């Protein structure tokens, strides 16, 4: 029985250190804080507690002495004090992490002062106890309460945050609370021998408690790691959603900038023909000769066609219309452009002479070339 107990204790201690190292590595690599930091400390404290009780039993065996022979010695008392204090810290940090994760608190429970009081109480419980069973009976209520409260916090999560990990850890913590209720009864029994001197349900429970604790440790650690994976996945989805949102905002801002540039250009392009239309339309009532009226009406018509062409250019810009290529007389085109600026030229007291000479005919978009010469002349005026 002693060898079975020792082998289970060694396995439990080794797994506790493995879990503690795993949690610390994840904590440092992922820069986690809050709930995961508390759980990392909890596993570190559990590993220290199991190491202390393992040393308590291994040292006398290595000296070919019975473990009970060191009961009451300074060595045994120090080991039990370390064990009790670390187990108190383990229970407290486990509860703290569950409450932080569930959103019921955002900061450590009670701070360092509360933790120091728990450690002091744990040490006093060992110093005032006559046996380790009495110290465990003091430890049991804290483990029961913290396990039950942590389980309640994890199992009461909203469906959006509940997962396999939270349910596994919550149910296992319930099992741990029930198990320590049984431990409390078992440690209160008058039996103080070595199992199986008196074979009862309580002696079986106390003799194999390391195996029960080992199973609970594995299940709790698995649940907490599953919670971590779920949280990583949730943060990844949140980061992806934020990236998509920023990308959409960037695209929208770029579209607005392009639209602003386009509107500004269109306003500039429409201003010249509209000015000509306005000028010639105002001259129509004052025109006395039929020829002047016809020429003014012709200019108005040409400038209106330019406006329509500019608007159609928006469709060309969006890819819904293609440019029209045709043979163009440049001299006639320049004459029409200058006529469109007649009133602006008079107002500015500027004279423009068209000396086209024998310009060749070219192939191109009539309205695009007219717009080009219009912009050049407008900028020159």
C-alpha cells in the first residue's frame, strides 16, 4: 500500500510540474494576463505543495526509516507547512482565475494581503494540529468552497462563451468539491493505522486519495487548457473581424477620396461650358440680327453637347461606355473652343486669334480633344 501511495504521489507531483511549466510557457509566449496568470500560479502552487509532501515521505524511506517516525519533527512540520500554505494558495488562485474569466471580477481577490492571511492561517493550522489528518480537515472546507464557487462561475457562463472547456472544468471542480467532502469525513474518522488494517470505505478513500486527486488534476488541467484554446480562437476571430473592418474603412475612405477628386474635376469641367451657355443665353434678347441669334444658339447647343459629353464621361470612367473615335478638323474644333470663351475674353479684355493654318485631320475623340483645348485656354485666361 505504501509503494502504491508513493508511486501515485510521484506521478501526481510530476504531472503538476508539467502542467505548471506548460501554463507558464503559454503565459509568457502569448503575453496573457488576468485569468490565465492566476491559473498558472495555481498550478505552480500545487506543484510546490505536492513536492513538499513527496519530500516528507521520500526522505525517511531513503534512510530506511518509516515515514511515521518523523511525525512531530521540525522537518515534518516544515514540509506540512509548505504543503498546507501552497494548497491554500492553489485553491485561492484557481477560484480567482475562474471569477476573472467569467467577468465577475477584474482584479485579484483581496490582493496580496488576503493571500498572506490565508498562508498564515494554513501555517497555524499545521502548527496547532497533532496529525496531518487534522490539517487536511482544516484544508477541506476551503477547497470545497473555492471549488464549488469556481464551478458555479464557469457553468453559469452565457451560451456565447460557454464551451467544452468551461463545462469540463466546471463539472470536474464539482467532482473535486464532492470528493473533498468525502475526504473531510474520512479524515475525521478515528482510524490512524496503515491501510488495510481496518478495511472500510473511508480507509480505501484515504489510502487511494492520490489516485483520485491525480484523476481530478488531469481533468481540471484539460478543461483549463481547452478554455485557453477557445479564448485564443475567439481572439483570433475578433482580430480577423477588426482587420476586415479596418480594410472596409480603408476601401471606403479611398472610394470617397476618389469620388471627391472626380466630383471636383467634373465641376471644373462643367464650369467652362456652363459659363458660355450663360453668357450667350443672356445675349440672345439683345441680339438684333438673325445671324447673331443663330450663332449664339449654335454656341449654346455646342456647349450643352459638351456638358452632356462630360456627364457621359462619368460612364466612361466607370467602364460602362467607350470613347467614340472619328476624323476631326482641328481648325474648326479650335474655332468652336474660342467661340465658347467669347464673353469671358471680352470681360477679361483678352483677344485670341486662331491661326490654325493647314492643320491635318486627326482621328480621336472629338469631345475629349475639345475639353483638352478648353482647359488649356481656361488656364491661359
